[in-house]
C-alpha cells in the first residue's frame, strides 16, 4: 500500500513540474517584446531630458532622437507610447 501512495505522490509532482514549465514558457517575452520595452524606456528618458533641456541644439538633438524612437516603436507595431 505504501508503494502505491509513493507512486501517486511522484506522479503529482511530475504533473506539477510540467504545469509550471508550461506556464513559464507562456510568460517568456519574445525578442521583439524586449526590444520594444527597451525603446519605450529610452523614449521616456529622452522625453524627461527634453523637458529639462535649455540649449537649442541639445533640444533639437533630443527631438530628433524622439522622432527616431517613435519610428522604431511604430515599426515594431507598438501604437501606444509611454510618457
């Protein structure tokens, strides 16, 4: 009887491990997701720097960077933008 109990316990542990593995695979972000997140974070930093910038050349450079980032985000299919 003890032997049957142990095998059921092992079976449930195996099933639980497989379920956790499947859940982890579903939550793994793709390379495009990671790149998009990186672009959004960079965009947020550029916007913050643009708010603080006073020199016209620096502001122009940041505005060009913001335009480029928006284009890259759009290319990846991200219509929403964080500010």
